[in-house]
């Protein structure tokens, strides 16, 4: 199969192809569907689907997650689909089980939004919501400029001046951090972490506890898009560079590993990441987790696309052409529908899954 043919146009097609690939494996694969309470844009059913391959009693489990950030799911789904359609499932080491979690945020995937149905960034939602939330005063200063009253060229130009002034005073990376690290004060804003665990948060924990709860060692790849050079994968881990976890991941992947805490990643340090929830769900497992972040376009374009989508969600418009332009741009910014980008992602995605499988199987 041509690697570029692994990519789907939308959630409905991605889900159908994922389920078809599982079905084609016959008794080798098992499937569970967890229905989402809401519907897709055309009234279709939404679900997080779980594919299970390999020894059910294996103490080493590889977890592959797509669509933590809704519309970024096209990338992760393609990597999962390509793996299912290769010879890998039939040649899996006997001490490994693979758990494929397809569309953990199906609502965002289907509705072409990065966030969940409650406007929550799932990768900022995994923290103790009964405790005080992390403060982000920088975001509070920027919110009204990130989502101005109007989405006209003039209003955006004025707002951009304020954002640029912030960057000139504090630095460009400080601007990125203030916007993206997570905020808990503006429910209609960007990178909102929520005030309670989302449906996707609760669903992920339940899947992990059920299908990896007895594992001794867990490898996990969470597929994302948006940051970094076009088609290149930044392999983000939250461990310090001198830690045992970092060094183990460095052995597995060899190239591309980075750490926000060490300042070597395209990502700023984040609050409430999925890794916190995974560790809570799997307290007895040695976790080797990366976020595979595939670059799309310059960060300013990606942020502006997200701003437009949040503006549309918060303000609304009767201008059908403007609505379409905003949705087309957020889709394009997180999924470049270009053959060269698809080829790069498909090749690197396969390499990452192969390296994770080998590392998990062979590590002590």
C-alpha cells in the first residue's frame, strides 16, 4: 500500500478504515467501541475504538493513541492504520501486546476542532481539579487579543500589535508559553484545561486500567501535529535529560528525543498533560512515553488558525464563507493534505512504532 493512502479525509472515513483493518486481521485482533454521548456534524455516531493485538497476558504493552487533539487525529489514525495493514501485527514478539486507541477525542476529530466537546484541551486536563489550578497570568493579559470581538483584518491587525508588544518585552518563547502552557480561567479561550475531567480523560483512564493495568512495562506513543519543521517528528518526553526514563527512551529512539523541562523541545512546559493521567492509571508499570509531534507550518500560522477556530466557537458568525474559511484553515494547519508531508509522517510513524516495539520487547 502506498503510504499516502493511509490518510483519511475525516473522522468518519478514518473510523471506518480503522475498523476495517481490524476486521481483516480476523481472530488476531479484538475490538471494543466506547460510544461518545454526542453526535458528529452529520448526526453520525461517535466513539473511541480500541484495537487489541497480541498476547493478552503479556506484561509488556505498547499503547498507540490518536486524536488527543481532535483534528490532529488524521495523523495518528494514519499511523495506526498503516501499522495494522503491514506485516507487523502477525510478527509481533510473543511478550508484547499492542493497544491501539483510535480517536480518544472523537468529538473534536469529527467537528474539526482541536479541543473536546466542552472546549477543553485534553492535554491540559489531567490534573487534580479539586486542588487550585496552576496560574497563568500571561494568558489573562492576552486573552482579549487572542480572541478579539471581530475577526476582520483590521481587528486582527490591532490585536496582533498587542501580541507582538508582549513578545518584544518578554521574548517570543514567553509568548508561546503564556498562550499554550495551559490556562484555567477562560473557558472560551485557547488551551483551556477545564474544571473537571472530560469524557475523553475518563475514557482513557478506563481503557488503560482495563487493558494495561497488570503490565510491568508500558511503551506509549501519542501522535500529534502542529509544532516544528514540516513533516519532522519532535519526540517529546517530560523526563529530565539525566533521568533513567529519558536515557531509556534515548536508547529506544536514538534520534529526535527532546524535553520541555530541559528547553530542548518545540513545546513549552505544559500543565495537566496526559502523562499525569497515564501514570495515575498505571501506577505499577514502568512507563516509556513520548508525544510524537509532527511539524506542519510555521507556529504563527498554526496559532492563528487556532485563534480563528476559538473565535468562531466563542463569537459565532452568520457569514458562511468566513465560517468555511476558518474551518478549512484549522484543518489545513494541523493536517497538510500534501503528499510529501504524508510520506514523511507515514515513514517516521512506522519507524517509531517499530523502535518502540523492539525497545519494549528487549529491555530488561
